[in-house]
C-alpha cells in the first residue's frame, strides 16, 4: 500500500453525436483522476479520433495500450461523454483481458443544451454498455447516480470508493499468508479450507512452532535484528512493569517472524497462541502481532487465517490498521450494542490514550503471570467503524462473508485487555444471521466506512457469496 494507483480509461464515442464532447470528456476524466492522485492510461487524439474508442480497430489499439501497462493498471474506467459505441467499448475490455474492476461513468445532459450540437444521451448509452458487458461476461461497477460529471462531488466520492475496490481485488489476488503454528485444539471454529483459498489465488504457507522455538533458541541477545526489534517494542508502547527478560523473548519472536515472512514473501500472518507460546516461550505474542497490524500487515491470533483475510480486506480498502475482535458480550439491555473484546493484540491505532503493555489475565490463571507478559491493555476509542468476516463453506465449495458498518461508542466499560462498545443498527438481525449461517465468533474491524467497497470487491469481482448488513 502507498503506491500510486493507475486507471485505464476508455472514452466512449458514437459518430453521429458531437465529437467535441468526446474530446472534452476525455480531458475532464483525466483531470478528475489527476486531482485524486491517480495516473491515467488512455489513448491520445493522435491514436484514435478524439482519443476515444468507437470501432473495432480503436478497441484493438486500446487493448494493446492496456496490455503494455497491465502490471500497473488497478482498474478501468469507461467514461461516456456521449452515448458511446457499445461494441467497441466491450471489445476493448475483452481484448485487453486485464481481469480488473471496471467502473462505468456517464456524463449528464444539460436541460438547456438538448439540441444536436450538445446532446449527449449518455443516460441511455450507459444502459447499452452495461447490457453488452453482461453479454460478454465482464463484471462492472456503477456510480451512485446514473449520471455524474467527472468534476462533481458525487464522482469524486465514487472514485474513492472504486479505488478501494481496486486495492482489495489487487491485494487479495495472488497474496501469500503465513500460518504460524497449528490451530489450537479448542478452536474448531477457525477451521478453514486452504483449497478454496487457493482457488481464489490465496496461498497459505505454514511454519511449525517447533521451528519458531528452535530459531529463537539459536538467536543471540545482541543480534542486530533482535536489538532492532527490542528498540521498536519499547518505542511502540509503554512497557510498564514488563520484565526485561520477557521483552527480550518478544524481540526474538518478532525477529524470527519478520525474517521468515520476508524470506517466504508473505504479506500477512496468523499465529498460534493459546497456550503453547505461553507455556514453552513464556510470553504472549500480542505486542509483536499488534505491531504488525499497526504497520498494515495484519496478524490474527488462534491461527485464524480467515480472520486475517477479513482484516486485510478492510486494511486494503481504508489503508489504515484493522483489528480482530470477538463478538463477546451484550451491553446492558440495548439490543443494538455489544462488547467487542480481545485480550489483546489490537493495533495501537484502535486505543484511546493510556494503552499500555500488561500481562494476559485469562491465560495467567493457567500458566502463571510470569509467562503471560506482552498483551495490550486499553479501551477502544470512539468512532465510525466497518466490520467484516469471511469464511470457507466447504460443503458448498465457496468462500462466504458478511460486511457492515456501525460505530464504537464512548460508553463506559470496566474490563481488561482491549475492549470497546460497538453500536450497530439492527444488530439482533446481524447476530441471528451470524448464528444461522455458522460464522465464527471473530470479526475484523476498521475505523473507516468501507463496507461498500469490501462487499463490491468480494461479491462482484472475487465471486464470493456475500451478505451486507443494513
């Protein structure tokens, strides 16, 4: 994340409509993209009439241009400054075959300019190109309003939405996940199908905890990677009364994970916790995982690979950190509120002032306080949020999921770990959906309103069966 986005632009034109509209419409779209910090790949007026696509020859030129820049292009925008030649536009996409999201924009007519010199008919042409793309089997996305000018506030918002869709699709195709340790025996709920993920281009690499422990045992306190990680931990969060020995163990664990992920070219991870690391290493991995999530490389506990996938989709959409939480408790008698909790490896981004390192109270009761240092303790801050959960339905042979939006509140909460009160409209309906469809009790959350692009990317372009909570 952080790289400049690039959009392929296809300008529509139909010969008996005013050609000057195609010329100005092309420039208007390029300006809108540049204003958003997005690079445009588009035919020039020297290559085709008005730099638009009308004929099959135009479509071939456009496809060749897009193929030349295939590694750069995140999505394609079809802009209709007039009706547009539906077959030429569809052919350009088919011949390019980039398999990226497509947004269709149509510029509105002006009620006072309906004569032959300025009449657009983009309103009608948009339906024709949608009809053709449906015939061609090419998925596409639509703007919020049927017609929107490229310089309108509505299109500016839709462009941000579409850019998020493109980031998710690009990010989740051919991504490599790291599973560190085995699924804890007590957590059947995080079972998943690697084969269904592989079919969607998501690979899972594994690392046994015995290898992690062995690499930690071989590492030295003064190793450069260990010392760098130790300094980063102390800078990241107030360490409180955490013993130096525990901090050194965290540093070695973090250095081992970082090294393995870099060597294996992995993007995100999920880590076994409960309770092997505590019993045999003598710490909890929460701080190390929190730091990864804070750096936009999400890490989920209990080897919840689908939880990590859910976190990563939200992170790609918002370009901000995501957390994995439990749908954990009711909050009083308000049916639209609940307590979301983990014990915790939440990224620092999620907390109010005062978050600190502590020991994990639940696990300490089993393995002892001395073996449970390294958790983050604090209250989740207030703000609008989006939530998401993906799962693999092995019986139907498909990836499924749900997304929605709500907010974390300022409601008081006396507990430990990382916890906050969430308020979601019609929450009882959501909880019923989760239970009726057998979803896990883990949910990913993000401080951004990005349920829309997550739904669009997963449902329309990745082909997953999605539910959007309203």
